[in-house]
C-alpha cells in the first residue's frame, strides 16, 4: 500500500511547486512592473498638468509614440517571442552554444538598428507628416517642434532593442527582476524633465522647453536601461561576445520566426499605429486624450498581461520541448485563471469609475475639465477590451513555444480588419471621434482572443476545463456585483471628484473601498476566493 501511494506525492509536490513558481515569477515581474506603472502614472499626471492637451502636448505624444511603439512591437513583442524559445533550445545544448547564438543575433541586429534609426531620423519630417493632424500640420512652429523632438528621441529605439536582447537572456535564465525594473529608469528620467517644467513660469515657452528636455530624457533613459541590464546579465554569469555580422543558419531560423511574430505578438501595438493614422483626421488634443486614457488601460495590462506572458513563455517552451503535455495544459490554465481573477474586476471598475479617476488625478493646471471628461470616456471604452488584451498575451506564448509564429499572424490580421472597419464606421458614419478608436480596438482584441483560443482547442493544445470555466463565470458575476455598487456610488461622489485635494482624495478612497469590499464579498459568496484559493495565492515560495 505504501509503495503504491509514494510515487503520487512527488507529482503533487512538483505540480504545487510549478504553480507557486508561476505565481512567484508573475509576482516578481508584476510587482516591479507595478512600480514602473506607478511612476508612469505620476509622469502622465505631470504631463497633463504641465503640457495640457493639444499643441505641444500632442507634438510630444507623436514624437515619443513612434520610437516607443516600434520598441513594443519589434523589440519587446516580436524579437522576444522569437528569441526566447530558440535561446532556451540552445541553452539545453550547453551555455557555449547559447552564447554563440546570442552573439550571432547581436552581430546582425546592431547594424540593422543603426541603419533604420538613421533613416528614420533623416526622414522624420515626412514620417510625422503622415500622422500629424490638420491643426499640427497647419502650425509650422508646433510641427517643427514635433520633428525635432522625434529626432532627439528616436535613438531610444536602438538602445532599447539591445536592452531587450539582454532582458530576453535574463528572462530565459529565470532572472526576471532586473528586466522588470528597467522601465522605472525611463519614468525617472521623464519625471526629472517634467519637474523642471513644473517649477518654471507657465506659458508656451516653458512647454516647448519641457518638450525638448523630455525628448533628451527618453534617449538618456535608453542608455541607462541598457547599462543596467548588461550589468545584471554579467552578474548572472552570462556575457555576449561581439562578432562580425554573418547571417548564419540560426539567425535565418530566427528571422523566419520574427517577421510573423511582429503581427502575432504585437496586435495591440499595431492597433496603436492604426489609431495614429486615423487620428490624422481628428481634432487637436485627440493624441493626448488617447495617450492619457491608455495609461489607465496599460496599468493592469502591463502588471498582469505582460508579467504572465513573460513568465510562462520559458516554462511552456521547456514543457513542450520535453513533450509534457499535461504540465503545459496545467500551466496555461493557471495563467488564464490568474489573469481573469485580476483583470476582469479591474476592467469593470475602470469602466464605471474611469472618469472619476481622471478628474481626481489629472484635472488641474493646463488640463481642463473638458479634457478630463473626454479622457474619462475613452478610458471606459478602452477597458472593455482589457481582459482580451491580457488573454492575447497569455495565449500567444502557447504558439511561440512551438515555434509557430504564423498562426497568431492570421488571427491578428483578422482582428485588425475588424478594427479598421469599425473605425471607419464609427468615425465617419457615427462621428464618435477619438472614442471610436477605443471601441474598435476593444472589439478587435476580443475577436483576436476568440480566434486564438478556438485554434488551440482545435489543435488539441489547450482547452479550458469545466472547473476553470466555472470559476471564470463566477469571477465575471462577482465583478458585475462590484460594477453595480460602483454605478450607484458614482453620482454620490460626483461633486467631490473635482473639489479640493482632501475631497478628491476621500472620494476616490471611498470608490476604491466600495469596489474592493463589493468584489471581495461577491467573490467569497460565489466561491471565487474560497479559503483554499486564498491560501494557494498567498502562500510563499520557500
């Protein structure tokens, strides 16, 4: 009898250890990303109050979004998704082979970045002309400022692409903390520029000078992040030697994977490029409204979605390489359940209270009550797609771990077609302005999620069990209870959201308390947060 039961215990221990390892890694990445997002949140509050909306503010958003979108799309999205599975495979062959592979990739990547960056800086006036709205194009001073800021800020892409290579190595070595902490340096640099502007006399001259400082701060932060990550990679005992550029068979293999991964991993960023194109015909201030609203959407998306996607890709790659299908299924189920447990209530809360949060934290100085009202509406529309954006981050690693970067391309292309069609209809037929972009993007994200899951099920790679599906339904119901409570509380707090600092603080604390208590009670009653689940989530990794 004893001999019969003993083998089962290590299996349960291994499963528990794997679950806790996922939670620990997500906690590390999510915690440090949360710190970065808080710094980014403070940064955007300062941006709103110092630059306002429209004019210099829109010029800055356009100049910064181009290198930042390319970074998220190519570096953090496609590059990492293609590099990590191949790097893990070579690590299994030995550290020497992994170093050779990383060196070959670096040798080809660096000249590509230098040439692309130089072309973009030279062509910046024409590039920005494609995206600038009529108000900016009609104001030579503001447009010229945008071009100059774009040229100063664009080297950030090169530094961050190299930093992403280093971060991918660290993540593959399960050293997640350094890479998750690196973006904090960007926000510190930008905050330094904004604090300078906040203490200068208000006016157009101060806003323009602050814009120049912000552009310089972006490129400086890229250098600092690269140095930071190289330091920690060396501390981990890994270094990437320099070599002459040569397109080896391994580099070709990665190239085959990376091109479709641009679309598969970066649908959210591609939709932002589409937004920029449609904003060309929208009124002044639209760029700022969308950027400020997206900060609220990015807060949970970055903390939960990016953390989960980053944490599960190396583990999924290992399980699939060893043909451990049950472990891969279990890891994917845990990731989906954890993502929805955290994301659905965040989306519901922001849907009902987005306008309150914008008014409390951003409405002041150059950012008017009208600016806050429009931004709040965009927040509510954006977060409709928040769970879908997170699920895309969680589901796509299942394809990338199998070196299948093509399938996510097809699903992303389908969702983008839906997004573009909806943008055309909502902007030109219904005249919803910047709100159209948020609604269309959210619906497109849900289309992408549905297609990814359907394909995983069809291929037998992943299917939600009845237990997990039931828990997801109860999470949604508990979040609905919270949404009802917040909807009833909003009219009561409305007079205080734009009041004194004390009134704003107390009103937002009241909303947070109402949301937390109502969701917590609903989750406990519905069995979403039963005692066993709380213990599992709160238990420490020893």
